[in-house]
């Protein structure tokens, strides 16, 4: 590698901030960088090593920041460049890395490039976006092909001024950039340099696997409308070439790059993240977020642990010894995980078990704001209260024959808005998020689910996250060991082993409301097996030497086998 040495992201873990709902520092009801500044110690004490900020740039918020209108500035709701520098400096002084979100598949339709581009076919930005002439059937004007967008109706919007359609794979207000235009790629590099020069440590790269389109833009197969164009823009023809260009810039600074890859298979992922000449360091896959749905959260199914385990193990195996996973169970795009994969009835137990079940896998864990508190979904009573463009579109387009209550329920279990309610800091007014009226609804459970209360409770979800992150760092098997799954066919428990040289750690997770039992592998039946972690308070049933372990509802137990030289091989 030329340029600066890259930092060791494999030993780290990250905290994701969706700033609008994190903490309000200037009393207007909107989370901001002043609030972040004041809470950096909290993040540090959680035991993470860095922060990923969802977009903090100027944006009309058609997609809450993922529609950017100025890449080199801070959204006025969140502060300004000076305030960002303060956050960056303080984070660095606490030993925290800072990653920004690089959203370059599309811009906002209010970005000056798009405004220019709309003006005609002969201005400098004319070719910055993907414009195509209409098709005509007799007199009727039709879009250039039959693609649907992932967020909002057809993927094409007509612009009368240009007499052409522009492509938007996401919402109408998110026109796709034309990455085949070398000027656009230079803009991307210039954006990267702007932030890297300031001292930012890397990027999470939004839907990066969509940036290269098949120029022919052919009709898609009219199956599964929302993704019928996918084969022509997912991992497109020039994707690797463009990523390599961006990688050059990142390497000059030793910056880390994490690519969001919604439809990339585990097998294909290797082509991006393996070896010194890799184009990305890790990928954010979606398979482990599909254990209770089909393709999207909006096609909801009962939770299947077998499906979740298959996805976990598939990605662990695919990355193997030479690759590396980004581990997560929550972010700003999915409802809260306790509602999905855990149990509200066993809120504390399942919230803690879920923490251990993914943080102790091989990879770099990401924790989404509020996840460490066990925040849960909000159930709003009318579709008008929801803000997310995807939820609104799903409600108004699908299942129109069903009763309103049923349609609303579909949104309640699947909406991205559930991850976007303000963070619950305390049981004070507005959950301690703001002393003014908050910009969005606060989950009414804030009186029991909040940071201040959990801080004081040694058995809280918050303190368990801290324990897991500490444990991960203190055991080389957890930090760098291999991964092996046990009891693959069991429907209610998930068991895996991490091994580094002669050290072996076993993680046993129950996803059941009943008692479960598991016969320990031989090596953990010895009298010098150590109990490293358990999510039930007080003394538990495990005692060294036992053959079988009985798990209470949603219990997780982590055992360490005695080192090989000390086990039964000695007299
Ligand atoms: C990514 C983001 C999501 C956004 C979409 C379009 O999936 O995580 O929030 O809506 O890309 O930018
Ligand atoms: Ca504010």
C-alpha cells in the first residue's frame, strides 16, 4: 500500500449516529453536532473505537440526509463546519475514529448540479445525471424503460424543460448520478479529499454497488416490480474500475471504506474485500437482516432462527481467514431488532442475548444509536404520522384491499421510522433528548427504557453491551479467531465457536421463551472450563465439568475451554 498506513479496523467497533435523533444541543428540538459533542464521552465509555455518521450535510430531507444538496458543508440544523471540526477533534482526542457517509449514487434534486443539468443539454452539468429521451407509443409519451424505483413508483421522472426523463433508483428527489462521466468521478474524489484533508478517517459508502449502470438501460423482467431494473445497475460493468479510482484517494490517507451492498452475495463480496489490492475494506450485507422478511422489511414473515443462522454462517464462512465482516443487527434503515428477532416480553434478556450473538462473531461490530439501550419500535396511529418516504409509499401502493388497521400494522412492524425516534437519555421531559418539542415522536416507553436508568443498573442492556465489547477485546479467539457453527439444525438455539491457536470460546444463544438444553462439545466439559459471560443476573446454573447446559429464556452463555496443554491430556 502506498500513502498512509491504514488503521486496524479489524480490532475496532463502531457506533452509528443518525444525528437528527441523537441529542439536541441548541434547544430547537432537532438533534445536532452540539448534542454529539456533549455525548462523546458516553460513546467512548460504551467501549467502541469510532463513530459512523449518517449524512450530516445540507439536504431537503426527502430521504433524511440521503438526498444531499451540498457535499462540502454541514446541514444548518446540525451546526456548521466549525462545529464539525470541534466534534472531530474531540473524538480524536478520546481515541475515536470518525467515518462519514459518502452518498454518491445520487444527489438531491435540489443540488446545484441537478438544477444546472435540468437547464438543457449543453451546460457543464448536462451529463452529470442519467437522462434519456422518452419512448412513444402512438402519441403517448412513455419512460425510457419499465424500471421501478426502490422507493417511489417508476424509476423515471419527466422533465419538461429538457424534454427528457431522468433516472432515480430511489425517490423522485434522488436523481442518480452518471458515474460514467469522468467529471462526476472527479467530483467524488474531490468530496473525499475535502473531508479526508479535514481529518476524517474514512467512509461508509451508500448503495455503492449501484453506481455503475448498464448503459443500454434495457427493460427489466416484470417480476418483483420494485427491483426489476436491479440486474442492470447492481454490480454494474464498471463498478470495480470506479471503486479502484476512489480507493487510490482513500489509500493516500489510510482511510477505511465500508461499502453498503444490498444485493451482493457472500461469494461476490470476496471480490471487493480480499487482499491488499481490495477496493473496499468491509461490506454491509443485508442477508442477516432478512430473517423475518422477504427481500424488504415490508414483506414481513415470521422470524426464522434457521434463516438467521444460515445467513450468519454463510457470511462468516465466505469471508473466511482472509476477509472481514461488518457485523450489525440494527441501523437507520430497519425496525428495532428486539421487536424483530427478540421478544418484548423478555426485553432485557433478548436485548442482551442479541448483543452477544453478533458482537462476538468474527468481524467489526456496528452498534446503532439506542440499540445499546434496547430501544424498541414505535407504533404510530395514523400513516400521516410516519415520515419515511418508503413507509408512506408502501402504505399507499400495496395491500389496498385490506382494512386500514391491517395496513397500518404492516407499517408498524416494518417502518424505518421506528429506528429514527429520539434517543431515550432519561425519564425527564422529552426523554432528555431536548428541552423543546422534539421534531419526531418519542417512544412512550422512555420512562423505563433510558440511558440514565440503565447506567445505574449493573444488569441493564447498556451495561451488557459494554461487557460484550470489552470481552471481545480481551480474548484473542473473539478478536481474530476462526468461526464454526454447532447445532445447525436446532430451531431455537444458535451456537458457535471461535478459535485462535489453542484458545476456544463457545457462544450459546437461546432464542426461545422456553427452557432449552444443549449438550456441550467434549472440550467444554472439563473442570477448568471458564464461564466468560452470561446475561442472567446472579449466580447461574453452569458449573465447570457439566456435560449439558440448560438455558433459560433468551439466555446467552459464553464459555472458554481450558487451553489444550492444561486439559485432560495432563495426568
Ligand atoms: C441506503 C441508506 C438509506 C437510503 C438509501 C438511498 O440504503 O442507508 O437510508 O434511503 O441508501 O440513499
Ligand atoms: Ca438542535
